[in-house]
C-alpha cells in the first residue's frame, strides 16, 4: 500500500488532450508522490516532456496554437490584467478574430480566382464584387486586432525601463519608491550603485521591469567602470529610459552630456528630482518633444505624474480590459498580413489592374494569419514553442 486516493477516468475525446486520461489523486507530500510516480514508471509510464499535454491537445484539435500558447501565458502571468488577457485568448477570442479575417479573405480570394480566366471582366469584377471596399474592411479589422494584440504582448512580456543619470541624483531612491520597499542601497556617497538592480512593478496592470543602474560619469574605478558598461548595455535593450536630473542644477551641461549618450530613438522622460529642497510644486510638461516631470522621491510628490508619463511614453492606451494575449511571433504574423494586404491594394489602385498579383498577395496574407493558429506552422517551430512550457502542462 502506497496511499489512499481517488482515480479519475476521462474518456476520449472529452479530456484535455483528447485522449483517454487517468488522473491519480493522493494526499500529497514529496515521499508519497515520489513512490506513486516510481510505481507508475515501473508499470510502463514515462514522464511527460515539457508542454506535452498541451501539445497533444493541439495535435488532437482540442486547442489551436494560439490557445495552446495562452495556457503557458496564463501560468506565467505576473499581473491580473495579464492573466485576464491570457484567459481571453485561451477561450478562443483571439483565434475567432483571426478566423473571421481568414473567412473574409477566402471570400475575396474566391471572387478573384473565378475572374482570372476572364481578364476582360476585370473592371466589372472590381465594381460588382466591391473588392476595394472589402479589402478596406479587412484591413480595418486587422488593424484593430493588431492593436489589441500589441496591448496583450505588453501585458505578457512587460516593458523594460532603465533609470539613468549622474551619480547621487536619486535613481536608487526612485526605484525604492516605485517598488514600495527598500530594494536598493541609498547613501550620500556618489557611485554607490555599481551593478544593475531589477525590480518588477505594476502600473495600471502593466508590468514594468525597472532597472537601477550605475551613475554615468568618468571614473578610474574599474568596478564602477564595469557597472557603467552594464548601464549602457541595458539602455540598448530598454523600451524607455528615465533620465534623472537634480532639480537644483537643472538640465545643465553635465545632464546634456548624459542625454547625448542615450540611444537615439529611445523614448525618454526627464525626471527633475528633489523639488522638496526648492519648495516648488510637482508638474509635468513637454519640452522639445520630451516629457519633463518635476517631483520629489523623498515626499512622493509627483510620482503619480511620472507613472502616467511612463504609460504615455510607451504608447499604452489603457487597453488592458480589451487586450488579447499575444507573442512576438503573433505580432510579426499580423505585420506580415498587413504588408501583403497593402501590396494587394496597390495592385488594384492604378490604371492597370494586376489581378494575378492581387490574388497572390491575398493568399500570402491568408497564410500569415494561419501561422497564428497553427494551420501553416512548421514542425520545428512547434517543437520550440512547446519546449518552453513547464513540466506537466
């Protein structure tokens, strides 16, 4: 006797995987469960590969690929908004929108293919079938779906925000304030932070990976130099940067020199800290296309303005309640579909109609959408996707 428990039998195809499944429920505890597992292996079972149960569900048409990936996203969600986004995709909402676009493309392709044998009817086809209007409707629907997917990708992966600036301007103090606890060592000694320190915080349901870095300055200290080198590497990978400046000195030559070192095109917010020492009010404004926020990390004044500016800086539009869990490959597939539909539009916009190319661009857009749900996904990509799942899922 190993344990007393319950055996639950799931008849195919109603199980999670679509196969016959037996679940054994014991009392728990490492030793008992290890003994039960060992006995199962003795009787011919084998441990599941990472993601194998969900992979079988996909292969047996219980889930499409977007839903299968949403299983892992739901498990890995770090905020409630991200979990809800993943649940919507797991329930098939993302896939239903993709299938709706595919159906619209199939109907349009059907008219095109039927007309290719009668080139003299090109103009009549475009007018009678309303090809231009139908294409515009598909592109509008695709753009809305892409926006929802981008919001979902932000919720899933989070945004990386780097704190940069001269030593002793309050970077570590700001990290502690955003995190709500003492995570970084704060002293009056310049150069205290020599390595990067990461903290995951949430603003309006959006996960932010905030990275405190070594202050940017010229130094002969080899350890501090290594920290500054890491700062530069983090800036190259960041989605946005908070450039902290001492409000008493303002955006002086030293601050301008640091600003010139920040990667071009990287969204940035200038944070003028220590306004409590100057007795001025917190405020936010845009100067020369850059958001400037005056605040006091010590008193907390203006932190709400910074949080709002952060979300605006990364173009977050408050779509958490409508977001669909999406991955980078989904966004790339949607982008490819947009490119092909734009090319299709050019094929029927000029004086000379090119229906053959129009039909081919529609086919390629259709195929790009099929990559999302797994209709055209190569086996090697499937292996990569499911290998990243946790054991037992």
